[in-house]
């Protein structure tokens, strides 16, 4: 699959009026969406717990996890996000795509809305 980017809006779930628009890489191999720690703290999104994560170069790191309000093409909701360190690539991960009901169209390199599966 080719690499492409998407634009999202991110906010604190308790203050959705103060949002920021972010361009990030769509990465279905990433479990969580990873956003810059500085941005999340600016939006007053606090880490709630930490989890081990494996980076693309197979290093194991601890990631702080919080909850953000994310909006993509008119679909929005609260999703878990990882706090990224300065200089790291920011990513739109599979969990956010699943929660908001998107699939990746690798040919057109875009996100396509889909109905949620109940089976």
C-alpha cells in the first residue's frame, strides 16, 4: 500500500470548541493514532496510563496514552491516542479508523467511510 496523508481535527473531549487541524500519515500497521505530546498537552489532554509499544525499527518503548476528540471528514468521536516525542512521525492508526468507521482505499489513497460491522 502506498503512503499517504490525511487531515484530522483534534480536541480535548471536554472542550471540542478549541481544536487543531493536523496532517498525519495514514498507517494501518499502527494500532493507535500518535500525536505530538506538545499538541496534546496544549489541548489539555492528559495521559491516563502507559503501554509498551514496538516502533517501526523494532524498538520497544513505553507510550503514554490519553483520549482525544478526533474528527475526520465529518465523523467524530473520542479515541485513544499515543503521546509522540519531538521529531517522531505522527500517525493515524487503525483504532481511530475502526472507531470512526473508515477503511483505507490504497488505490485512490484516501479514507472511505463504511458502515460498522455487527457480525
